[in-house]
């Protein structure tokens, strides 16, 4: 199983703070270290692929001086030209089997994956207690559409089951979609009759974004 982290861009209003993954969330840990630790606690055997771009020299120096030899780092030189579909395209060769996709500004604890079933198909993480710009409409726990200003707030963690991964890879390989968001690709897959269910964790303490925590520089 592969866990892909898209961390090649900077958040609006935070460009001066540098690479997302190097921002401190704890006294001795930055976001990348926190993500790595919690992914490995939940899925010890998974492979982590980290896509970086903005402030690449600092990230590369960090990689050389820290112990994370089991992570694959992929540089996206066009991070400022296109959207996240182009970013995931950098990691296209790792779109095999079951895959998780998240972003460089998502701070989650390993408990978010408790009771998660890898075998029931593609899923989108939802947290109704943590407001997000993105939400989704549901019918029988299946996602009908993802869009802005909807309830059922997304946690920005996507799980693509192996039976759907080829369709995902085919769509992101099409140049006309490379300026899309990941959720727009999910919507396209739903239009192609792929089923995405929700995995709901209504707990503010196990997942946060940069906007919800005090960043220590």
C-alpha cells in the first residue's frame, strides 16, 4: 500500500514561512515528522511518497540530515504552474494497489485510521465537527458530489481502492485535468460509476489543518 503526501505548494498567506512540511507542530517535530510517525503507527509496512516543490532546498537539506530512508521524495518543478492533479501525476508510478492521498498541511494522529476497513472500497474521510470549505452530498453513505459550501466536511484524506486505482490514474494522466483539484477527479470517477463511501471520524482532536493550530516557527 502507498501513502502519497502532496506537499509541493504553499498555503495562501504563508509563503514567507517556507516549506509546509518543515513547519513545527510540536517542540521537536515538524509536520512531515508528525505525519510520518502517525502513518507508520497505523500502517507500518506502507510506502510513503512525498511530493515537494516550494522551498525545495530546505526540504532537501532536511532529508539529507534526518532519518527517513524509507520515504520516496519526488520533486515537482512545476508546483506553481498547475493544481494538485499535476502534483499527483508526479507520483503516477506509485498509483498501484491501495493508495491513500493527503496533503502537506494536514496534521493527523494515527487514531484517525482506527476501525478503517481497507477492503470495502474507495473512501473519503469526513469530519462533521471540523469545518472545511469542502463538503459532500450523500445518499446511503455513498458520495454523490463533492463541492464547496456543503455539509459533511471533508478531512482532506482520500483512499483509492485497488479496483479503482487504474481509473484514477487514467484520469490524472489526461492533460486537460492537470489543473484540477483532487476532489474534482473524485467527482469525475463518480460520474464514471465508481463508488466512494465516507469514513466518518467526528473528532477534532485527531485531525487539524494549519488554520486550526498555532504554528511554531
